[in-house]
């Protein structure tokens, strides 16, 4: 039994479906709940992926992926409770929903994995952080890791670190897009056409990230290589320090982690 049921098909649910199809997963083994956004419905029709009400989709599935909004989770769990079998693995990609919350609303001893992915899943470059529930076996965790690897990198952490994961990688793309936008606006301010500034900034960010990954050097070492004494980079970095940009990032990420904790506490 290898059927995977994806319940909820927003950005993450749709991204997982698309990634599984691209990685060669048989469409016949995939089934979606019938509450789908138009883009995902189109994808399901194109690849002949099964569509069914949540209770039918979950019944008989070896893996059930919960991809609804956090505020919709309680109702969905009540709906599918009787459809979850003793060997079913339940994977939740809903922000702020703990494994304890899920376990308390699913049949006893259900294996649960909590995942914090991020939006680069849409281009198979996600950072997904997995945490095991109390009844999750090693095989369950390996199964979840294989599944989420379809759209990017996966790491496994204790659930106590999920708020930090949410703040760093879950929300992280927003910070990068924010900085990217600012750099593009600076290019326009300096007289560059917007399209040219965009190309320059995007490639610079991509190249810098690739250098960090491929060289294995600490970012501070790579920064020093760019920062010639008395040069332009040093002048810019001094301005960033004067405006406490580093401190602002630390404060912002702490705020994201705090908000993640508040959302979890409000389950």
C-alpha cells in the first residue's frame, strides 16, 4: 500500500504534488482531497491524479499529508479520524500545529511527523525541517524524509526547535525577498533600468549562496574576501552597521520565533 493522500492543496500541497509527479511517483498512487485550488485541480486533471472527499482520500492511504491552514486543522482531523488506519503515517505541514495537538485528535498511537517547509519548494529548493511525534517510528521518519526530499533539502530536529526553524527557514525567504527588493530599488535610484538591476541582484544573490554552499567557508571569511581595505564594500558595510542592520535581523528573527510560539500556544 503506497497511496499518498494530500489533504489541502494550497502552495505547499500543490508544490508537493508537483514535485512527486516530477520525481516519477505514479499518479495512480496519489489522491487529493476535493477542496482544491484551481491550479492544483488543473494539475490533477493533467496527470490523472485521483480526487476524493477527505474521508475517502485518507481511507486506505499509507501516508496522509495535512496541508490545510492551521485554523482549518481541527475540523479536518475530526472529519478524517475514522479514516486513519493503524499503520498510517500522518505528515502535517501546517505552521504552528504541534505533534501533541495532532496525536490528541487522531486515533491512539498514530505516527505523526511535523514539517516546516518553505516556499522554494515550488522550484525544488525547499528547506524542510522534520520533527517526530511520540509514536513515530524510525521507518515513519525515513518515509517522511524520502517524501519531502522530492522538493528540496530535509533536516530532522527535535520539535522544541520548530519555532526557530519557522523563524529561520520557514519565514526566511521573506527576508531574502525583502533585501532583494531593497537592492533592486537602490540600483534604480543609481540610474539602472529596473530589469537590469533585477538581473544583477538576483544573480549576485544566487552566486553568493552558491559560494557559501560549495566552498564550505564561513560567511564572514567570504565577506572579508570582498572587503578590500578602504574600498566600496567596507564603506557599505560600515553604513549597514551604523544603521544596526545586523541587530535588526536578529530582532526580526526573534520576533518570528516568538510569534510561532504564540501560534502554537493558541492551538
